[in-house]
C-alpha cells in the first residue's frame, strides 16, 4: 500500500493544533494580565523579548532530551513558538486599549494579530520539527523528497499543502478578527 500525503497532512495538523491551542489560550490570558498594569507590562515585555529572541526550533534538542518522546517534544516546541508572541502582542493590545480610550476594537485587532503571528510561528515550527525528527508529517515529506531522488515531486506537493493550509489559517483568523471588531464598532455607535 502506497503512503498517502493526507496522513502526513493530518499528522502535521495534529501537531499544530495540540501545540497552538494551549499556547493561544494561555498566551491571551497572560497577555491580558500583563497588559493591565503598566509597570508589570514594562517589566515583562523586556523579559519576553529576550526569551522570544531564541528560535523555538533551537529548543528541540533540549525537549527531546528532557521528554524522551518525539511527539511530546514537538508539541512543547510548537507551543513555545506561538506562546511568547501571543503574550507580547496581546499585552501590547491591552496597553493600546487603555491609551485609545478603552477601545475594544484596538484590543481585538491586537489579539487577532497575536493569534495570526502565533499560528504562523507554530506552523513553521511544526514543519521544521518534522524535517529534523523524521517519521511523518509534511516536513518529513519535504525532507524525504530531497533525500530520495525518485520523489522530488513530493517536495512541491507538500509545499503547496503547507502554503494552502497556512494561508487558510491566517485568513480565517483575520476574517474572524475583522468581523468581531466590526460588531464592537457597531455596538459602540449604537450607544
């Protein structure tokens, strides 16, 4: 039986969402808490910028050593790749919310920017992790296509799926953020 790329797509999506969803939920909550207080924001934003300067994929060898399980290590690294950015952008959005006269629209725009950046970082990290660890997933398909001269077409096919899926996630978050901000704007105008 021939291997189907759709299995690899599902595996990559599972890795993305298992890592991204907790990062998004916790990142937004922590971002809200950090952004509420100006002093806490100034302190934590500097720390987060330092931590965020380490590419999360560079943490993969540490995660593999600590957890001794490839899937768990990938989930952790994917989660961290989105987590710091989501916290920083959400906290900045809350600060802007206060500066702009308690504008919920501003907070929504920053929060969805955080989610969009987070999913982008997470998606890139999933693909890179799969290329490094092997096994399954779209990243593995690309690397396997490179190493196997008879399967060069798999590289292009996998890249197209990565592009389509990444673009789709980005657009879904952008559209959702736009509609939420429009709802808030309409409610503010009604008041």
